[in-house]
């Protein structure tokens, strides 16, 4: 495998942080660093050090607090630029307030984004490119990152194994989410592996056949 995907599960809501790296150059994209405690930050550092990874990019699929807890730490530690979809900036700014309303210990606020990522942009990693898909509904600017040669998508909280992202948070909308899943993700090859923001990985083909939310929506 020329590209490798490592996942680490962090924080109270079991968020998946993904490290995607080119096995030749060891250049690494860190997607959604959810590390919250000192111990979790250290676990992220240990994995990076053990494998000799060279983080070069910091990207949020969307900016709910569980996906951005570690933004400040990762940006400072590795000197990276943060990329998000423009519609996620207000959500990023709100994250510390939301965390306090949940009664969790205060989070270190994320730095503002350094650049914006839009649908159709190419995200490069070594000689590989990710296609950027805008999949709103869980969050207004949710992005999925599809890598055709390696056959996987970093999906955020859009499509889970046998489930879908919740749509009861500000900016969420159920029909919009279903539309994104059906028009953006389901056209990908069935064998495409989906690495979601929570829970275990799945494939597009498995979800087309088995996902109860999709079946209910299509039957309605
Ligand atoms: Zn989310
Ligand atoms: Zn999440």
C-alpha cells in the first residue's frame, strides 16, 4: 500500500483521528485531531514518532468540538496550516462555548483556519491526490476526502457503519444529509473503504445494501 491510514480514537465521544501517510516520503495529513487530554496528545506524538511520520497538513472534515480539540496542539507542535470548509468557520469559533455548556473541562480554542478547502479542490499527499466532496447535512460544510487509487474516503460524520451523522445540531438537515450520501458517496466504487469520524470502517457497497437509514429514505 502506497498510502497508509492509521486511526486513533480520542475523547469522551470516541472520535476517530486519522493519520494518512505516504509510505515512501512519510508525509502525513492529520485529519480531525480529537486529542483532548495531555495523555491523548502524547499518544498522538508517540504514534508519529514511532513511525517517523512527517506531518505536513492539518485538515478538519468539519468543526464540531470532538474533531477540533487537538487543532491548537497539532498546529503548534508541527507548524501546520489549518484547512477547513468556509461554512465551518462559525462552528469552529463556537466550539469552546459548546464544550462549556456540556460541562466538560475547557478546551484550548482552535486557531482560526489558515486557508479554505472547497469542493473540487485537490489535496495532494506525495504523488497522490484526494478529491474533495462537499457533503452537508450533519454540518453545513462537511467535507469527505476521496482517494481513488488507494480506494478509500475519509468521511467525517456523514456515513457510519449501519448509521449516519446526526442532524439535530445547528446547521444539520436530514434530507440534505441523505442527498449528500446518495449523490456524492454512493457513486464511488462499492469496494471503497469509508473511514468515518466514529466507529469502525465500512465500505460503500456494504452501506448501500445494509444501512437502515438509507433504505428507509429510499423506500419512503
Ligand atoms: Zn460532527
Ligand atoms: Zn464527531
